[in-house]
C-alpha cells in the first residue's frame, strides 16, 4: 500500500518528472517497489520515469474512479 505522499509523488513523476526533488524519501520507496526508475538525460542529469508497473498502477487506480 502506498502512502498518500508516495501516491502524490508517483503522480508527479507521471506529469512533471523534472520537478521532483531527487532527495525525497517517497522517491526511494517508489524505486524500491519498482514503480519508478531513474534515467540519465543527455546533459547527465538523472530524472525519474514511471516503469510499466507504475503506469499500470496509476491506470488501475484511475479506472476505479
């Protein structure tokens, strides 16, 4: 089960990954659950991206509303 902060962070990764603070504890939890992964940009900066599992979770949650 995701905490409200983890869920909000997952949604932020989906819609605005460039705005994520890479030091957020919630991001670590999402990485551990394999809901997000880190990708490196051409500039050498790391940014979070949803994994297939993360996309599936958000899709399932939005279908229930």
